[in-house]
C-alpha cells in the first residue's frame, strides 16, 4: 500500500498532469488494484520501476484500474499460488495455471470464476483468441480460462547439430519430412562419426503422430493426431508403439541413449552442455524449431518427423483465469481484457521497460540492452510465451520481425485434431486412473529406453495396465470426448 | 497411590498452581506453540472427509464421505505399499536398535576421551547429510555404466555388471544398508548418552567382584538400558505407517522398475497426487497413517503396561 501511495504521489506531482489526463486521473486512489503474477527465474529488483510505469500508463488510458505485479519465484510457484488462491485477503486476481496446475484441476477445485459474462462484456476478445481456439479454456461448455495466445500447432522433429549434419552429409536434407526409421539411419551414421556423443536424451511421444488429449501419461490417445478419427485407443497396445520400441532397441544397441537414462533428467539441456549431438524437438515450423534449438548454443538442422498439426495436446497447456476469491471481479475482467489486447500492458509485464530491460533495433526486433543478460537484468524479460498474448510483444532475441505474424498464420494453416479443446476429467475414474498411472510410471521409461527386454516386458506392461483398469479409463475418456464433440456441433 | 492420597493432591491443585506459577509461566510459550502448531491445524483434518472447494473454503465445502480414501485401496498397489511400509519399518526398527545399542556400548568401552569424541563425530556425519546427496552417493556406487560396483568390483573380477536400477529384488537390502548407515550414528549417541549417565558404582562393584567386561555389559548395561529402549521403540512405532520419503524416493531415484520394492504409502501418495493439488485426498492419506500409527502406539503401550509398568509411556 505504501508503495502505491508513493506512486500516486509521484504521479500527482509530475506525471499525470504532463500526460494530459487530469480528468481521468481523478480518484485514481479509489481505483481497484488488480494483482497478477510474474514468475521470474532470477531476482526481480525492478518491480517498482515496472509497476510505476505500468500504472502511469493505466492512468493515461483512464483504465479505471491499477495493477500490482507480484513476482513469485519459480521454485515456490505451486505453494505460493495455492495459498494465494485460498486467501480472500491477499488474493492473486488474474493468474495462469501454467507450471503448477491444469485447467481441469483449477475448475474442479473451484479456484476460478466462469468467464462467459466476460466474453459478453468484451466481445472483441473472441477474435483476439480465435473462435475455434476458445474451447481450449472451456470445461463442459463453460468458459473458465482464456488460452494463452501462441502457436497451437506443432511439428515434432529431430534437431541435429549442424557440424554433425555436414560431416555425415545430411546438411542439405534439412526440412524434409522423415520417418522414424530414416531418422534412426541418420543417427546411426552420426553416432559412427561422433561416438562420444549421445543422440537421444528426451522422451517425445508426439513423434508417433498421436493426440495425447492433454494427458502426458497417454492413458488413451487418438491416433493420426485425431485429424480423421475420434476413437480413443490404448497407445501402448498399438502397432505404432511397438514400432517405436523396435527403434528404441536399435537406439539402445547403437548406444544413442544417454548413460543411465533412468537416472538422469531427460530433457534437451544436454544440447547445451555438448553431451548430446541432437535431440527430439518441436516448434510451430521448421524455422521456429531451429530458432528454439539455437537457444541451446551451437547451430542446428531440423528434420521434421510430423507435419504441423494442432492437437488437444499441443494447443492446451496454458491459460489465464480470474481467481474465485478475487476482491473485485469487474476490475479483474478489465485487467484480463487489457492483458490480451493492449500491447503496452503486455510489454510491461513480459518485457519490462524499454531501454532498461530491452532495446529495439531498426528492424523492429528487441534484444537485451548492451552488456546485459537474463541474469543481470532486474526484470524477467525472455519469457513472453508465459503471458496472455505474446503476439503483442516485440520479437525478442531474433532477427525475424515477423515472428509473431508467422506464428498466428501457422494457427490458421495447420491441420487440426477434432478434439481441440477437449480436456479429460479423471475424477469419475480417479482410483483406476491413479492405478494406471502408477503402472505407466513403473514400466514406461524402462521400455522406451530399452533398459529391459522389450518383448517380454511389453506384454507384462499391457497385462498390468489391464488389471489396473485402463479399459475403464479409456471408456470414460471416450464417453467424455463423445459428449464434448456432440456439444461442439 | 491410594484414593485418599489422590484426593489430597486434587485438593491442593490451587496451591500447586500458586506455588509453581513461575514455572507454568515459563512453559507457557512452548505450550502456546504446541497448541498453535500441533493442535490447531488438526481442525483441517475435517477436509479428509470433504470435497474441498477453494471458493467455498474449509467449512462450506460439501461432505464427501470416505471417497477420498478409496484411491489408496483400489489396486494392487494397496497391498504393495502397506506391506512395504510395515516390513521396512519393522526391519529398520529391529536392526537399527540392535546396531545402535552395539555401537553405543562399544563407544562406552573406548577409554580415550579424545578418541570417543572423534568417533562420535564421525558416525554422526551421515545423519547430517541430505537424502538427495545420499541418493547420488548411492548412484555413484550403483550406476549401470560408470558405477563403482559394476566398473571397479564386478567387471574386474570377471562378473557381468548388474543393472541395479531395473532390478527390484536388490533394493530391500540396499535401502536397509543405506538407512542403517545414515541413522545409526544419531541413535547410538542417544543410547550412549543414557549409558554415560549410569552410576559408575555398579561397574566398580562388579569389577571388584571379578566380573568381566562382557558380564558387565550383559548384567548391568543392558538391563539398565531397557526402559530407554522400550520408550524409543514405542515412540517409533507411532511412525509405523509413515516412511522416510527421501529414502524411498530420492535414493532409488524414482526409478519405475523398482516400484515393487520401493513404493511406500508416502511415495505412492506423492506420485498419485502430485499433479492434482488435491487437498482432500492428500489429507485422507496422512490422516489414515496417523490414525493407524496412533492405534499401534496405544496397543503397544497397553502391552508394555501389562508386562512392565515402569517402562510404559503413560
């Protein structure tokens, strides 16, 4: 509160009059304050600077609200969020469930308010999000969240270090669609040329062309990305999975895996440390995937395995909601609206203050200020995708000023799963689901990294899944999906 | 104590309060802490029987009967996790106590004070280590491709390396060794502190009568240790249905193929509920563990009171 008074005083003395908004600024101290979170991975020392700038801007547009930005350390996200969502005295009004929960959970826990009225009050938000993607924030036909705007479609690919690709003569094949078997052949050659490197360090089930329906355990998926069918099947009993395991056996025998894969974190970080020469990867286009890979240092060539498809899996993941304990729902709605539509509000949140936290070049791309890096800045500036509408930001650390236009175009152009917006609610089969998940955790990694005899263990795995009740889970998922599709029509 | 004596005591309660007022005052902060920290939160246990809604809060959330408990019993894991939890606890309790007492007695027989202090410190070090670190120490031994046991012992001797992290069968032994290694230092110091407090006159008298060291241990130390052993045993029985999460989660590195022998109630609950923020079900699991633990303590104490009233907790 003290800080806000200070801000107001400062504005009263200097800013507001100069901005020529004296009329709008009247009664600013009575404007409701809406809280929202940023989740930095470094200490944010410039909170006050950004907040002041943001609030001055809100006064200048006569927004009728003020905002309080609350930095929550990434490691404490789950605890802090859960506490703030229970606390009517100290609420977090507008928040994203990304990284600590999921839409079905926040709705089941009644942590969020329905947004149907919000859509009526601010109808232009529908176009901003895109009508076909609104269901991403719906449960049983009620809008509870607005999806983060971003690339809903994805390709899954293999990213191979450029020098390796050149050494084995694959450099000019970049961008060509390859089967898993062709990827395997390429990796075998790469391993021969660079025996000290690992080539498979992460699990990426997307390469099997499935729609996981927002369930990373794959307890029931749509084959062929759900483009042409809506039959929920047990992935682990399909031929596709068996073929994948056959590849895994080859990978294991050729030594493509990381040492002790079951004991290491399985991610792409090894691309950066030089332990691996490549990794399964994704992006909304080949170029985007390459750009994403370049973050890890080195130069990369991208070999797509799937075509761009938006699935229930790739499109879901993150969205913004209004807390059910918010002090002022109307003010929160306004804040949510501004975060999706006002580029200045978005940029203050996601990028900070121009000059201090980022600079813009003549191309219209933004960069770290001279001599600064992520860790030295007082504001988290590189995670635009965390925020409601990254496409309002200035493309960051890239030479491509059209990055976000291309992203939006990819959403219109990619193929789409029939199940987009479907989210499985495991509650009706909770006990079976918990049991099935336990079985999957028991066997899956060992199979996928061929650490055990694949044939005999796959059979055992399928038997255990059945005993744990996977058929009930799939039947429930199918009936929920059917109901969802019926409601869509 | 006869009835009249009891009556007298009750009558003098007021006097006692007056007499000991400063002491009660001294205890007040701790009592307050106990109430605030340990008793007030128990009200939240009601959530184990509710379907918690963040909007409605604790008291308004609807009742849910016993539905929060069913996920614990729905599958083959119920049997696995209950037997694992209990069997590990029994083994840890028995071996741990025997081991700790042995070390305590040995420590007591060390004559040089300096050496005693050095040994005490050394055996305490594992106790101070985080389980995450211990997990990696174990991994340094057991890693399939670079581990000490495979690379420096088994393979030079001409045996084939063992894939430790996919073979569930080895882990009851591994976990027991790790647990004992980590906990014996602290436990034996507790026993050692008790032994040091014994009246030396007994030992001197025994020595004068020609008792050997072994006889002294058997006839003096062990019988005198009995009440301490029983109290510590009864108290740890209360944790019979709980387990050291770090030991069972970090040390096997959450390796799926080991679940059969490493899943305890805690790790199962953690894995099942990690993604859901499900307050009701987590509380249900914790509640069940506490109630079962409480029951075990009460029953054991009852037995102890029947057989050896002096050693009973209450």
